[in-house]
C-alpha cells in the first residue's frame, strides 16, 4: 500500500528545517545577552512573568491547520516531543503550525505576531519551494528559515517566524507590533517540506518550548508551565487530508492540494480513496473500505503499520475494467486509524461518479 517512495518521502520530513536557528544566528548577528551564573533561578521565576504567546497563524486550529511538529526536548542525538512522542526531530527548535496544502497556501493564510513587541529583523525574497531531496536542501543552505520575522518582546524574550510566503512580509525592522499584527503569509520558503509557519521562542537566547515553559529542563517528563495564552492540546496524530483520485496519488501531489475533486468521471482508469495523516506509529491499525453506489464493497484492507511516520499516506482503489466498470453514483470511502482500542482518526468521504 505504501511504496518505498512514499516511505522515503515521509522519512524525508526528518530533514525539515534542520539547523534553522544556527543559520539564523549567523545571518542575524545574534549574541547572547544578560547571561548570569544564576540562570536557573532566573528561569524559575520566568514562567510566571513571561509573555503569553498566541497562535502565530490566523486559522482554526484542528480544522484548517494543525501542529505538525513540536520542539525537540532531547539534549542528545535522539528526538522527543514534550508529550514523550516522536512528532519532532533532532535539534528542532520550534513549533510547526501546518496548513494542508500549497493550494491552501496560495489563498493566503496570515502569519501573525504571537505577542506584542518590536520587529528586530526580517528576510523576504526567498522562493516558496518545498524541499524534496538533497539538492533542494543544499539550495537553501544558509537561508533555512526562509522568509522570516524576529520580534523582540522585551525582558530577553524573542519570537521568530520562519518559511513565510515569498513577497508577503509586511513589517520592517523597528516596527511596533501588537499581538495579532499580520507579519506576512504562511509559505514554504527555506528548508520546509510542507507549507507551515515555524515559531521559535527564545528567552535570554535559549530556545523555550512553549508547551512546558522556560524552567522545564530537558526530556519529556517535566512540569508543564505552558506559556501559550490559551492551552493547546497535544495532538501528535491526526488527519491531514482525505479524498478520491482518478490515479495513484503520491505525497508530492497531496501536498500540492491535488485530488480534492467532488466528482469523478466514470471513464477514469482507477477510483482511489486516499488518506494522508501525520504522526502514525508502529503498531497502529488502519482500515480502508471503498463501497460502490450499489452497496457492494469494492475494496477493503486492514493493515498494521510496520514503522512510524511523521507523515503517512495510504489508499485503496478499484480498477475500471470492461467486465467490472466503475458504475456512476455515489462512491463511499471509510477509514479508521486505531491505536490499541482507541480510534484516533475516522474518515467518511464520498465522491460522485458521473
Ligand atoms: Zn520547524
């Protein structure tokens, strides 16, 4: 069901926005400030006094957008998110708020300031080109953050927004911004393999995981003093998109936004019901079912996932043959992803075949 190619593409996400912050530092001339030997005590007081950060993206979280990757909390070469899951990768220094496709990106999804402050620096002019292979990664060497904005919130707090859409940055250094001020649009510039805004928060130059606050220490079994304005759920597994296709889908086409048609021609060679999800784990059970307008089950498949994937796609389908043509009417696709006895994703979609 998932070919090697898809597995490769999914694994490729690991490389996503690697080394964003080091390159940014080089570019922005950032230097640590006000470091003291008593840093721990300062940090301990800091969670309560920190700014409260709102969403960096203007969308309905869980519907039009979702948190795809979290900051890496493992100090070594492993990677763990604050929920002790694996929706992160080694050295990931921010939270990735993703949208579902390039098509959605093209409509213009606003990136907004998470808290009030003053713009320190910006970058614009980097093309929106999702990285797909080693050559793409090399091409963004030194500009991994893509089009970006850094905001100084005072008292040592900064926020940084990466991968904005080319030509969309609407602020300049020195501008005062309020929480919610539009900074630009969500894009895929720099080292991004899906359209999203990467938000890094720093206190005294140190990366802060906003889900646990500045005084948490490494690892995932730590007290959670979130500095989000409103608590954000930990949802490390979820649906990206689902739909029907007249040909075999692949991850690239899905990120582009293809295969969202509400109707299909009865002359297509294939009728495919596909699902794209994030945060699947080894041992998850997925169940697909494709039902014809006459109620006949044309394809059904259940499988146990053999390995985890930060992004995953799967599908079932029926070939259009002379003996068994694709009959007109409403075709239905059903899908469940189960972990143990919990249903984590449930999809029910239909398409009209004419
Ligand atoms: Zn990121």
